[in-house]
């Protein structure tokens, strides 16, 4: 079990990352807060030792993604309708990039993960493959497909066309 000081440091360091990943997956503020608590509770109770800050961050991201997937698969979730249905997502940070964010949010989960980790967290495809436990070539393929989907949704021009 970790000390209160260690847990508080992790929350200060990774809170935004955990919340953003949850909102990408769940699109629900209340579910995001539930998963946020579960992730840091698991961290507090975990005896895992980390070799570096990057290793710790990857562990937090992996736990967050898994908790989101578990919630989305749960029977309870399948039989309820979220209160936020039909409501807009929170407006904070969306002024300039609202259309892009909406397009990213509309991607299937497997694409959202790689787009978020690559463009928002700055991870390379090799690092993403380790975090998501996928083949590196799969990550490259997912990024490529996600870019194409985003170009179609945003009406952007094809980079290869000249």
C-alpha cells in the first residue's frame, strides 16, 4: 500500500490524463469521476514498483483504459440510459478545437486510444504499442485509419493528393 503523500503526488500528476481518457471513452462526467476514483484507489492499494515516471504513467493509462472498457461492457451500463444523453460535453478547452474534438470523440474506441496517446500525450507508436499491448504495426495502421476518418469527418484535403 502506498503512502498518502505518494497517492496525492500521483493524483496531482496524472489527474488530467485520467479524466481526458475517461471522457474520450465514456462521454459522461459522473462515470469519469467513478473511474477516476477507481484508478487512484487501485494505485493506492497496488504494490507495483515502477522503474521510472514513464513506467508509472503507462501503468496509470493502462488501468484507466481497462476500467473504462470494463464499465462499458458491464450489464448495468447496457441496461441504463446515461443522464447526459443528448446533452453537450463540457465546454472547457473546446473553444478553438471543438470540431476536431467532436470528430475524435466520434471515432471507435480503438482509434480514440491511439489518437489520444499519440497527439495529446505525445507517445510514439512503439510506446503506444507497449501501453496498449498491441503490435507496433497495428498501432501504425490504427493511426493511419484514424487520420483518414478524421479527414473525411472534418472535410480536410487528402495529404497525398496534389
